[in-house]
C-alpha cells in the first residue's frame, strides 16, 4: 500500500487530492499525508478556525477580536491595557486650568474651579464687572474672583465714592484761594495773578499807566499799582498838573501864572518879590515919610 509502479517502488502522492484547507501545506507520507496548518487553524485538515476568544472576556470592559496569531481586546471608552483591565486617568493630561482640582471619572474628568473661573476646563474668567459698584464715572477692572474701580480724576475710595479735597495739597500759588469742588478744585487768584494755579503774573506797570515821568510801583498787598508822581503833578495816574496859583500866592493884585511845580507872580508896578509882597521905594513915599 502506498506505492505504485512496476516494482512498487514509486510512492503515491497522497497530497494530490489537496486534502489540507485554509492555506495549509501538505506533507506527503507513505500512504498518508500531514497538514501543516497556517496560523489560526487546527484540525487534521486544518479545517477549524481557532477561537482565541473562547475563554477571553477582556475583563468585561472590552470586546475580544480574533487574529491569526491570537486575540486583541477592543476596550470600552475609559479603559486600556491588553485585557482592558486598567482605567484611564483622564486627569493625567492636566486638562483643568487656573489651579483647578481635577477629579478622574470613568471616561472623563471634572474640574473643580477656583472662585471666579468657570467652564469645563475652568478656562473662563467670570466678568465680575457685569454688576459692579464703581461710581462717579469710574472704570471697572475685572480680576479673577473680584474687580476694582479705576477712578475718574478727582475721586478716590474703593468704589470712587470720595471726592478728593485737592486743597489739602495747597495747589494755588501766590496767595490764591483754593476752592474744593466735586470733582476737582479751583483757584481764586489775587489781583494781577492768573492761570489755573495763579502761577502767572501780569504786571500792571507794563501798560505804563503812570504819566508825566512818574514811577509805577506795586507796594500794596491788594495788588493795586501806585504812581509816584514827579514834582508838580498829582492824581491817580499823575495826569493832573497842580495849579500852584490856586492858593493865591501872589499878593497885591498881582497876576499869577501857573507853571509846572511852581508859579510866577506878575507884580503891579508898585510891588516886587516872589509873591509881590515887597513894596518898591517911591519918591512919593519918601515925601510922605518926610511929611513934616
Ligand atoms: Ca478615568
Ligand atoms: Ca473676573
Ligand atoms: Ca475736589
């Protein structure tokens, strides 16, 4: 059996009928054959597919998949490992922002946000300025968990509720009077001073108000200029020439002629002297004196 030929010396090829299945290779024997199965198959004719998943449930967290050389587990979300026996820690990738506390969940995580932050990842800064108590045209500045007020000029305080008394810093120069206003302040300047802080001086003598070679000065605290008149003049601006004849200095019917800082007396014929008060010597007088 198993041989053929005239001398029965030719081995019959028992593989001739292709008895092996599933890509197995057939090895011819003497009146027999052997199937060398491809991976994943078994049985005399390699007719049976091996079920590697038969006793494998992937820890109950995945489904088993057969492959030619074994099995693999397709894990449910949240699990990993060859047998899906490990749970993924979703906090390992640090998904939470802003110093939040991460809690690992099955196939997920939750972020416990710090005060002032919100969102799945605590990525959103809550706008505390949406309802704020800043007043007097202040600007609200949002922070994390709080806000602050940026005051308009002239105000201070947490909510800009206070008017600043700028006068405490004596901003007005040159004797100006400070008035605290809400907001701000103002300076009431003394005479001849101007500008927001009375820092500018306007010299009234610059306009040359004093006439007739008089001297302009500012001696008084009231800021009024004074004209120091040259001899012979008077008046606030020295514009009045004094009439020295007004006091009738000339006697004996003399005519008075007013001059600057003085006068002339035009004496009648019988008199002389500055004020015509000296009677001239006259022959008639002599005769009169010698009236004997
Ligand atoms: Ca997890
Ligand atoms: Ca905020
Ligand atoms: Ca003020």
